[in-house]
């Protein structure tokens, strides 16, 4: 599988990443097709979302063609500070961008994780083109990577390699003592384009494991082995 790595100086990283996202979204837009993108939470996407928001305000014709989905979510209400969708709403969708248009967020019922996951699975299958295995073919998936090699909410200690025929599942993360919701590994494999965003010196060690050693025992590494991926790093995260 092909592996493309872009490294940008830390001070211009959000701008360069947002520019690339706009470029990728415009490929399908110019063909007159709706464009689907799945977003992750975290500190790195936050600054990128803020810059992307600025760019989208100058692209009024592009925005109505975009359908926004979540890669993963935490088992908290949408107004909670830990909520991924709260981070997305606050940093990406300004007053000048209609919140209601093309946004598909996880409706969290923290008392019934199985129902939460099943309901969002239906949302994905209803609003996205699926392949023969009924896996959604999302145009662009933006992922992060944790220091332990997790991506989305697929943690190494979970049963992340077995999707159980699902495209979106609830996962119990023992070390965090909480449920997480996530696109499954099979759903990520079915996506059309996968981009990892990683910044900061604390990511350098796991990035060496993923990009140079091609570790298959962690979700980010396994995905990189089985799929074409792009990695957008800042200079601090670049493996030594």
C-alpha cells in the first residue's frame, strides 16, 4: 500500500492542512458530486478546524455539497466539554456556516451505548453510498493517532480487528473505564481516502513505530499496512 507523508513547520501546520482538505473536497465538488468527510476530535484537529472554518467562509458554493460525519464520539452529552461534536461545532461551524446543513452527529444515549451505535450505523448507511458489503465509502476520513497507536476510538486493547459485521460500534475501553463509539476497522478500510493528522513531539515515538517499523499490532499501524494513507505531520512529530 502507498504511504505519503507531508511534514510542515508547526507554525503553519493548521493552514497547510486546511488548504489540503479544501483541495481534496474540491475534487469531487468540481465533478458535481456530494462530498462526504468524517471528522475526529482531539487537539490537533481543533486548530485545523479553526483554519478550515475561515477558508470555508470564502467557499459559499462548496459548503452545500459537503456532508459531515463523525469518525468517533465519547459517551457524553453533546454539551459536555469532552464531546467531539462540541469541539467540531465550536471550531468548525461559525455563524456564517449553516449548522443544520449536511451535519450528521452521533446522538449519544449514555445509558444505552448499543442503541447509540446502532442508530448512527443506520445514519451512515442511509446517507452514504455503500459497497457490496454495506460498508460506507466515505470520500475523506480524517484520523488522529494516540501515543498508544489507537486511531478513531479503536484502542489496542479492544477487539478492534473484528468488526463483527458492523460499520459503527460501541467499544468498552478498560483503561479509560468508559464506552467509546467509533467507525469500525472494516468501515475505515472501505473509505475512499484516509488522512492522519499528527502533531507534537510526543507523537514521534509511535509514528516511528507506524511509519518506519510498520507495526501491525496497533490500529494505526495495521490500517497503514492495509490501505493507502496520507500522513500530515508537523516538524515536531516527525520521527527522528
